[in-house]
């Protein structure tokens, strides 16, 4: 269980599948340096795929495909652990 919690609490946003180094830097500049913060935003947006993807695309000029990968990574973690 500790390994599962470790991922969210201590992993950097760049460790999330789909987040490149460049996008990780942009997310960090916007205050989302940890995976847990991005997961929190995903939850605040009611785990809604379209809301989350639109939000992250607008925030850091991400492609739809990249936003989809990030959404799938977060929702997959959510389904297994929350």
C-alpha cells in the first residue's frame, strides 16, 4: 500500500505517463510540480474526461492525444486506488 501512496504523494508531475520534460516544466511553472497536485485537479474537475482534457490543453498548450494519455494515467490510478 505504501508504494501506491508514494506514487501520488512524492512523484513529480513528469513521472506521469504522457508528460514530457517540456510540459512538466510548464506545469511546474503553473504550480503543478507533483503528481498529487495534478491528481487533485483531476478530482476537482469531477473526474470528467472532457473538463480535465480541456483544462490541461488550455493551461499548457498540450495536444489532445497527450491530454488523453495523462487523463488515462490518472483515471487508471484512480480506479485502482481511490
